[in-house]
C-alpha cells in the first residue's frame, strides 16, 4: 500500500492523462540495517543507481529504486523503514524502473571546489529536504526534474517536492505506505 498523499497525487496526475508510476528510492545501507538483508538487483523489481558506474562497489549501500507493483514483498519493509529511519523517498514518474534509474544516475556526484567530486546523497530525505531549500535556479533544480514528484518524511512531516518547489504537508509520520 502506498501513502494516501502519494496515491492522491497519482490520481490527480491520472486525471491529467498522466500515466505515472510510484517508485521507491531506497537507501541501501538503511534498508540493510533495518531488515538485516541487502537489496539485490532483480529485473523490473529493484535496481541499484550505482550499477554501471565507477562506484558500483558501493551498490549495496547506495541508492536503489524499487517498483512496489512488482516487488510487493518489499512493501512492508519499506513502510517500516520510512517510519524508523531516513531511508525511503517515493517518486512519481512516467518512467519505467530502468529509465528512472538512468535519469537519476547523472546526479549521483557533484563537483566541489578544486575540481574534486563528491557523492550527493539525494536519496536521504534529510539531504533532499536541505537541497530543495538551497536550490533555486533552473540548473540547480535539474535533480528535481528527474521525477514528477518526490514524497518523503522529514522530522515527522510528509513533504512533496516537484520542479516548482515544495508542498509543505501537515500530515504526521503515522501516515505510512
């Protein structure tokens, strides 16, 4: 079961003739610590964003996309994880699992001063929330355009981000997927 606010947004997109999917963006290390199991790649069910990158060795701990329609066995774990730890972001997207992963991969690293690069932990709801607060220009908001909407819990409140900014929800953390 997906959160009521995510379902409502998907219904609204549907009324606009949007053929959207809900995908879970999951922190692999948080999932492993919470469930005692690692996420593994499975066609049309789960995919690591680090797959096919120079950071593939971090795949187990990094961001994963999970399709709740095909990976129903993960839903209870995701619901519990979202409530217990900052490890789940729900995406509304018109893309398939693999295509959505491809849209997110370019945002895994950023350039920092002196030309070095760093991993950008946008799959952590706390980081995503902070990024949204400081990213205002069109190029800075490119990450947020990688999905139609981003739903997450931060400090017990549910938020939705889209390309235009943030919709501050007043729902409590008890609303779970």
